[in-house]
């Protein structure tokens, strides 16, 4: 099954080419449409890196385990 980051990697070229093609069909020149497609692709990359950032498996497992504090008495 494809994970989140696999989907993002697949959507980067789709966004770049798809948005560029859609804007070109609407009537915007290719020179103006490519930056908009690139902006969408960069937005996907930024979301994957900073909003939904990858975490190490160790950090995730440490956060899930509950440790009972030792009694100092």
C-alpha cells in the first residue's frame, strides 16, 4: 500500500504538468503557467517536509510507551 510520502512523490510531477497544462488550455501562456505549476509542486513538498514531517520510529515508539516514575522515598 502506498504511504503518504509515496503519494506526495507521485503528485509532484502530476501537479507540475497538470496545473501547467490546465492553465495553458485556459489561455495562459506556458511561460506564465509553469511557475504556477511549480508553486503547487513546492507547496506539496513543503507540506510533506514541514507540516506532516517524517519522524523516526524510535521517537514514535518512545512517545507511546508510558514509564511509571520511580518513587524516591
